[in-house]
C-alpha cells in the first residue's frame, strides 16, 4: 500500500525508500466488523521534504482513519500536510519534512472492515473423565482486500461503549465525532499493549485477548491459529435433572471452570464452541458433547451436555394430588369456590449403577404461591427453583420425597 511517488517537483523534495513492513498488529472488533491495523516500518528520510504515498485501492480500509506517527526521532521529522490526488480517490500523499538526513521507525494505523474471528475449544478427556487436555483455537477470516504477513492477532472480548458509538455513527456522515471515536479506540488499544487485565469503560467491560505467535493471513483466506494448550484441566461430572432446560431426563454434564484451580483463569476466554472428545481406540476419536459459550469471564463455569447415561437413572412420579382449604363466596344467589390449595406429593427414585461415586443436581421448578417441604436437605436457588445436591456411592440407590402446597384464588398470600 505504501510506495514512493515519481521524482519530486523540486530539489528539496526527496524520495523515501520504503522497505516491507517490520511488524503488523490486528485488533479485531467483531461486533461492528472493524479491525484496527497498526503496522511499523523503518524509513529513511533525506533532508528537506519527502513525499509518501498511501493507497487503499481494492481494500475496505476507511481512508478517514489513516494516521502516520513517528515512533523514534519524532522531533526530527514532521508531517507538513496530507493531500488526496485529484486523479484518484484511492490514495493520499503525506509531505514529510526532515531537518536533516535521518531514519525513523514509523507507525501507520488505520481501521478496516472484512476481518473477523471465531473461537473453538477442543477437550480430550482422560480415561476416567476426571481431567482433560484443553486446546484453544482462534479462526481468523480475512476478506479485507489486503494481505497481512506475520501478523500479531488480538481479539476484543466483551462489549465496548466506544464500539457502540462507532456503530451508531457508521450509518451516517463520517464527521469529527467518528474521528473522535476512532481516537478513543486507538488510545484504548495502545494502553492494552502493556496491560493484561479486564478493562472497564463506562458501563461496559471488555478484554483484549492476544493470540500467541505470528501468522500470515492472506486476503480471501481463513486460518485457524492455536491459542493455547493446557493439560490436566480438572473435570467434574454432575448428573443434572432440570426439565426446563434439558427435558424430563437426567443428563450428564461435564463441568470445568475458568480459574486457577483448573489451570486456567489467567484471562477471560472468547465466546466460542467447546467440543469434548474421548479416545475411541485405533486412532479414532469419540465425540462426547458440545456447547456454544458466551464470553467466559474469570471464575465462570462451562457445562457441556454429554447426554443421557444408562448407568445413572432418575425416575420422577407424583404419588398423590388433592385439593384442600376451599373457600366460598356468594355472587347473587350462587355460591362459588373463590380459593383453594392443592397438595401434591412427589417421589424421586435415583440409582447409580456406575463403579464410582457421582454427584447429582436436581432442580425442582415451581410456580405460583407455594410452600415446598422435604426431609432431604435442599437449597432455594431463586423464587421458583429448589435444588437437591447430593453425592451417591457406587451402586447406591436413593429415594427423595417432597410435597408442594400451592395456593390459588383468594387463598394466595404472597401477592
């Protein structure tokens, strides 16, 4: 995109020799199809005026966002003006004055569209399913019109107020407000180069996630980059009954946490697909389950549904149902039932046929004005959920009984 123009118009305007990029960094904001590109070069300037061309032909670069900055010897070079050639609306020319022959490391930054990312996580389970090797990948697709060699890739995880502002401005005229928003994003990106923590800006929270290594991402290609590999990540198996989420069946959930105890938690993880596999022998992989996750903050849990397990069973039945405490009211010459209670008795029959202990999480979801009672200890999760959490030994069977009294009509107390 950068090249020297034809010979200068007068002796003081000397040509600049332009080497290839030394570095290029891509910070990708998926939510608004925007990528901040920072590229550096070591340039040699001759005394006097030097003319430098920047072209964005056949690319999705926003020309209003292009900036030139000297990172070294900034006091010896100065950008006198930026002009757009009349014969082309796809290039600009910087006139750069150097007080003496010198060299400088310069950064050219701009925003482009057409670059996006997605995250994937592959977990290989151990034989006993108590741990896994977790490999994270980031897929980057480049349809920007420009090729980026040996690029450092950074992903913006979470939402940013600045980005929302740009999204609102992009539909209208690109004016000073757009330049101001771009400037805020540049400053936020620069501060993150030296900071590895969650950034809070206004009501939003985000994290800039750096993919290790460098990769060449040709235009029109997608490339999967390995982000990290972590062995020995502890896994917890929880058999869960939650009809509202999983239907009326017991499902096996494999659970891990993004924290230090699970050898993770150094940073929030990008939203993506988590897939778990087991060794099926003969060099084959057996698919266990998958889940699409949102942005995974530090200390947050990930639960992968591995389906039903015939070795662990739960049966639910209602043993009795009756109406009580009927109250009556008159309407004209007629009497009608104005309030009543229903009293229901339920039983859960649980069996663990596995050869090891297992954990259960049983969620009973209720509605209305109710009282819940059971001799088995439970925890109230929210206004409509009561949870039994228990551990069962290998080969153990257990029954849980509970009653639910629900009030209707004029019997309702908790309005």
